């Protein structure tokens, strides 16, 4: 029974990491759907304003400024999710499963 007693915490840790990763992935999916809806609404409002002559958008400048911000956000999110996490492997697997679902 000594071998079983030493393996049990490993399985609990792996299971917990997987469940936490899955929950985080489901939250990220929900948040991204909400962000996508809001971004789509903003884009439609911008196009309506441009159509009626209220505004003029310089998409080349917007893209130039937005690209580094998006890249930095991705790096920041990765650091935040995996910071000081002893069960990162199972967390990553659970996160991947939730995001692929």
C-alpha cells in the first residue's frame, strides 16, 4: 500500500490541474465570445459613422498600433495563467480540451 499512498497525491494534483484548466478554458471561450460581439458592434458603429460622413478611419494606422498590443496581451496572458503553477501540464491539457471543444 505504500506505493499507492505515494501515487494518490499525484493523481489528485493532475486531476485538479486538468479541472482548473478546463474551467479556465471555458471562461476564456465565453469571454472571447462576449469580446467578439462587442468588437463587432463597435466596428458596425464605426462603419455607420463613416458611411454618413461623421468620421474617417485610417485602417493602416489602426492596424499598425493594434498589432503590438495584441501580441503583448497574448504573452501577458500566458505568463499570468502559468505563473507559479506546479500542475501546469495538466492545466494546459484541460485548457486545450476546453478551447478545442
